[in-house]
C-alpha cells in the first residue's frame, strides 16, 4: 500500500480527554491501519485537511451538560455526512452524538463504573457478527446516559441494568459504544473495533513500518535542500539513535551528530555511548563536555518544570554554538536540528479538551516539546513524532540498528535531573545515584529480566534517614527503585520482582554505595503517577 492509500484509510481520533484515548490509537495501529489523535475541538479545516475515512470520538471526563463541555467543530455533522465518513462515539463521544443530533442525555439513575455485562439486542451493525442475547464483559465509565435517541437511531446492546450500551444509525454512518472497547478489561473490545473498521467501514489494513520508512525518507529529502546541513543530538538512547540513522540514510554525510555530556548522565554513559556510536553505528560524532555549564545553571533550582526548561534551553544553546563552529568549518550554517520526539511526547504535551486553554495543563513539559525556547535558531526535524516507542524499535530493526541499542530502556532527555528531586547539585547526590543505579541495572541484566522490563532506574531521595551500619548510628540518604512494564509508555504497571532479588539488591546498595542506608521500591502504576519522578 502506498502512502496515498495509507492516508485515504486514515482513522482519526478526536480526543475529548479520556485517559484511554491513546490506547485507541495504538489498538488501531496494531491492526495495520494508520491512526492519528488530535484535539476534539480542532477546527473543521484541520479535520478536512487530514481527509479521514473514519472518525472516532473518544471518551472524556466531562458531562455534555457542563458549561465548558468540549464539542466537535461547528459543521462537523454536515462534513462527515457529505463526505460519507463513518463516525464511532465512545462513552462521552456517544453522548455527544446523541445530544448534537437531537436526542437526550441525562444524569443516570445508576452510574456505571468498572466491569459490567452487556447483552446484544440486535445482531446488526456493530454486532453483526454476534447473536441476539450474546453477553460480554466490558469496561464502563459513565455517569450520564442516553435516554432518548435521535431519529433513525436504535439500541443494539444494553447493560444488565438496562442502560444503553450501544447505538447506531447505519444509514447516516453514526455508531456509538457506552463502554471502552480499547482497554483489556473489555475482552471482546478489539474484536468489535476490528469488525467496525473492516466490515462496516471497509478500511484496508496496509500500514507497515516499511511504508513509514519510505515516506519519512521522502519527507526528509524534500525538506532538507541538497546543500543544507543538519545537526543531530545523540543521547545514546533508542529514539535519537533511530532518528540519526534515518536522517543519515536520507542525506548521508550532511548529517553532523553531537553528543552532549550534560553532567546528568548515568554511570560511565559517556564512554559507553561514544564507543558504541563509533564501533557499531559508524556515525561521526562530536562529544561536547558541557557538564559544568549545565550544573552551574541548575545550582539552587528545585522546581521540576524549571529544571526541565533550563536543561532544554542549555541544550539549544550548545547546539547553536556547535552550529556556529560547523559553519566556520563548512562555510555554511546548518539549517536543522534532529530530535527523537515520539508521539507520546506530543500527546502528553497537548492541552486537555474542555480546559478552556489552547495550551496544555501538561503532565510535564518534554524538553523535546514544551521546554524549547521561542527564539531557537535551528529549525526542527522530528521524524519519529507520529510513532510510539515499540514502532520506533521496529523501524530501527528494519534499518539494521544493533539490537543492543533497540532494547535499551528509555532515558529521559533531562537525564538524572528528574531522578533527584530538588537541587541536583548539592553534595554528591548525582554520584550516589549513579552508583546505585548501575548496581540496580546490572542486577537486572544478570537476572535475565532486563528485556521483560520497559524501564528501570534508581531515584535519589533527598531525605536523611536513621540507620545502623558497622555498629554505628548513621544519618544517610534513601534510594528508591523504580521498574515498570508497558507497551508504549503511556500507561505502565510496576514490575513484580522476586523477594530474594530485592533483598540481595538492597544489601548490595547499602553496602557498596556510601551515603545510603535505606532502599525503597516504587509500586505505583501510571496513572496515577508518571514513570519518572519529576
């Protein structure tokens, strides 16, 4: 399938604030269908420019009766009907369809949250592959319910309590589910989504990473002029490595890679990364030691967002300086900066629908997205910004990036600054953290479980605790261990370690890392927490 065919099969998700919206995008891509997610209140023009064949209205935390309840753009109904676009509303999306087309939504007499059982009332449309009376367990999350349907709509499934669970109007191509088919708590949800896309909408599965590679190469070649030069910031992680390989494949030696030691790297990271770049990737990389520059700017700074923005700003300053040096050498100023920004970075830095803001109440600002200064002099190339982490690894594999790189756990752009709450420059906090983290990661590798974990790291706790070491009373710091499993980094669960593994690890860290007398384990999922601590 060529790029045009992929675009003509686009499934567009309008995000109305559900914590599960990104999962819809992932589930559809898993079916080899390209999907994108944009703000639910996006303009009609921005929707029409994407020319979707299917639009999914996500769930959300709002009531359609709220004063600031988000809604799709004026003219949306006319647009989808005139262009024969199929529309599926999920939870809040269903209620929006019902309300906007003349039905009625009320606060439910019995709110439904969690696992519920629904029964098929009509074996048509969404449940055309089912039988009347078939039951399935689904994940509900709603307080309002549709009590009067718009003209031409019919109920095709109800909950055990009698509430509307699924509606449709095939003639107008509108469908709705009052539950979340995208979550694993709805075991038959993927089957329903698949049936909707392929059997009802006629979407063709043809989106592949090989197509993404070809398309991105074309985009980079058309964006970067034949005499332009490009800088790529390499961190040694999966994202920047794949981004560098992709751009190098497109423009060759006009790519100039730079690795910045910001003083916030892991144990021997600089030496290990530079060796791998030169030995395995054969990329010409200049190493800039800017540790003193970064740490001096961070001295006394305790607020997490401020730390991120300072680090993002200093990175750009260094890249600008590197560009000037390169200009003297080449006789021409580099025009672009490559970054390994991923789709979750973009999503987490987007504004929540219905917030009344055009810019985000963010979970955190990513230095690749929200922390960049407005006066940046280099234009950005972000070839991975529409991909999830597992897709980036697949892309890297196609291009021959070493498996050792592709299997590396994610490492945040701000480095250890987000793993030392508060001032990172006090005492020897970074050194303590590096030693503890190295012991933790090496223990995971030795146990053969590294590849089973999405991300693992140690966190320095800036709190003195009482201990007894060598028959003496101590006041030392604590280290928290964090390890999670995930598919895309958008949601995560904590990893269940063997108790003996943890006991041995705690003993090693307390014995081998001066200044530590206590080891803690973070057993929080995402949500409610983020994976990183800051």
